[in-house]
C-alpha cells in the first residue's frame, strides 16, 4: 500500500506522518507499505522545519534527508490512499486527479471511519464513508510559528490516528488495477503522461 500525505508547506505535518509511516513499516515488518508526502503550497526544496524534526525524532522516526515537494497529479494517481491534514487540502487533492475521491480523506476522517466500522481496506473505507455523519471538523492545524509544545501535540495527534489506521489497512490492502471504471487499461511499461492528465483529456473530448 502506497500512502501519500498532503499538507500546505510539506515541512511539518505531512513529513511527520510520512516519517512515522516509514518507521512503522520497519517496526511491524510491512515491506509493502510505502509512503511519500507533498504540499499544495510547498516550500519546494526546504528541509523539515526544525521543531517538526524534533517531533519526528521524538516519535522514534528519522527526519533526515528530506526536501519539500509540491503536490502533483501523478503523485495522487499512484497512491492507494491519500491522507490530507485538513478538509480543504483533501478537497484540493480530489480536484487534481480524476477518480481520486474514493481514496482521499483527511487523516482524522479515515481513522474515524476505520475505528467505527472496522474497515480493513481502502475500498471498505469508501463504502462506509457516506453512512457516517461528520462530527465536528476533522482537521490537524498547522503548528508553524507555534511553540515546541504545539508541535509535540500535533505529532501526538497524527500518531494516535495514523498508527492504528495503518496497522488495520496495510496488511490487507491489494494493489489497485491500472484501469478506470470505463475499462481503460494501462499496460506496464507503457510510456504515458500522468494518468490524471490523460483521463482529463479524454473527458474533455
């Protein structure tokens, strides 16, 4: 299962989630659990924010060797699960890639659905999604400019939602077929533009 985490700058929240996922995959022997992160307004090329790096280390993960990246449609295309830090960012990601809505959530939203319903795959998350009314706003606020304590609290909140979610989903998730609901087949190794771009062009015809 490949998980994409998205926030704004890609130097705090999404990096914390990405690096925690990497550590989780090693600790629980989940070699097929992979991850990356990006930002809708990324500080492209910047390293992890220093207080976020301290938070990552405090959670037992490695903050090193990181540079921020801007979110692109092809990142969404290849992700089995897209987890955003706020509802606004989630909706932006859904709008960027055709067919992404069924696998794009806020982190807290996905955690809630899995916890309440016992969903064990991304498909089961999607099936249960519309049966659950939203309780409050499921956002994780940006801690940039705040105290070290605020960063720790954000890190703890991410970990408390992410760890049980991934331990529930990762062992059961299967690779997505490389076709859309209309039967388009993308053959392995075929040279092509990002799937979102291709499908958007088809829809515009």
